[in-house]
DNA sequence: GTAAATGCAAAGGTTTTGCACGTTA
DNA sequence: TAACGTGCAAAACCTTTGCATTTAC
C-alpha cells in the first residue's frame, strides 16, 4: 500500500491526517503552479476542478499542509498571504523578489549555497545566544519589477 | 532654522510633509522603544502623551514615515504589522528573530557585515538578471523563543 | 462506525476610505 | 489662507470560528 502513493499522501497519513479530495486538489494545484497564489486564488482555481470546495477548507488545509512542511507560507506585507510547495520531486530551494507596486513575486536561485552556509552559521549563533529554536527563515528582497520601475 | 531641528523633522520638511504634533509623538515614541510595536500598540501608548490622536492618523503617519525611510515596517505573518525606527543617531542595523508561538521579536546583530556583503552581491545579480530595482530586504528567522520551546 | 474534515454563515481583527473640521507653514 | 493633516464612523478585507453534515479509513 505504501508504494504508488504520492509523497504528500504518505506525509499526511503518517501524521494521522486524512488524504481527502480537497487536500489532493489543493496540493496538485500548488505542485503545478509556478506562481505564489493567495488562499482566494487557490480557492477560485481549485473550485473549477473540485466544485464542492469552500474557502474555509482552503484556509484549513493550507494550515495543515504548512504545519507538515508540505507547503510554505510567504508574507510580503501587502495584506494577503501566498503559498508554494516546499517539497516533492520537482522542488528546488529558492528565494523571492517582491514588487511593492504590482505584487509580483519572482523566484530566484542566485548564490544559494553561499547564502545557506551563512544563514546556517547565523542560525546556530542565534540558537545558542538566545536559546531560540529556529525552524525556518525567509529572505525577501523588495523593490520594483521591470514593468513598474 | 535648520540647526536645532531633529533629524526626522528635516527629512519630513524636505519632502513637503508637515511636522505635526502627532507625527512628532509617534516618532519620539518609536525612537525610545526597543520593542516593535503594532499600530494599535503605538496608538494606545502615544495617546497617553498626546490624547487627541486617532488610530487612523497612526496608520496614515506610519505610511508616510515608512515612505520616507524614517521607520521600517516588519511583517511576520501573524496578522499584524510592526514598526521600528530605521535611522537617527542611536540607530544600529539589525535583523530579527520571531517566535511563532508568542509573537516575540528579538533583535540580533550577528555576522552583520558578512551578511550585508553577501546580500549586496545577491542584490546586484538580481537587479541585473530581472531588471528589478531593489529598495530593501528583510531576513527573518522563525522559531520558538526560550519560554515557548 | 467513529473520528476527522467540510461547507456555510457569522464573527473577528486589522487596515483603509469618505468627509467635515482643524492645523501647519 | 490654502493645502495638508486629522478624527470619527463606516466600509473593506482577509482570516477564523461554530455547528450541523459529510467523508475517510
């Protein structure tokens, strides 16, 4: 029964969560999306494939998936949250540029290794200094995209 | 008339903004604060010194001050924004740790130079690659503080 | 069959807007 | 005295909660 299951299904079940149709639809949508949709955008799109879904379930599902590390929540301060897949076979670590005018999010992968090395070093120093357990980090650049500048 | 004016007053006037009592009260409060207050916290505190102020003005003032680079807006994704002074004589560059359980924000200054060097390098590469004009960045670590872990 | 998950409607919390009035330069 | 700034109330938005019903295992 284990083989043949998508990676995320296994992760859900291992932690006692059920692999429902709504969750499946949301994860599959996010896996295919190269954008960083907000809960409402996810709701509007997923609804076309799985018409029964409600916005509430989208929010609740996103919370669960984030908790399991299947997705990542991004906040840029424009009043809406955004989500992206953070695991699975095709996934690659990356960071983000945010256009403060139009809200466009651009993925980038420059100097990832160098950055990871430094951030790990910083993270370790901080854990020790403040007895703080670091789970994750976010590095965002803010500015104006090509169209908006 | 120029000497004797606080640094922020000059910055406001140079850009055509007026140095009102409300703005003065907010900036002075933020200059003294080592915390990262939300608009509501700013409102509640400043109101004790300057009772006439309204929450709306706090929001509008924060927007102006951020636009002028006098303060910085911090977002951690818990549904409220936070602000801190980002200039003036006593100010020192720093970054933040955020406790996802209690919302505590800790300032830190580890490896600042090394980090700045790398981020400038990344910033330049990204500006070029995406024709993106970078204004600022935020690097946040998320986790659990001493009390909450 | 039982506990988990869902949809709907309502509520909650933060931030923004309209407009008449007050203040600053 | 002309703009600019402000306070109040209302609106707009995003997100969460309560509860009866459905679904997964």
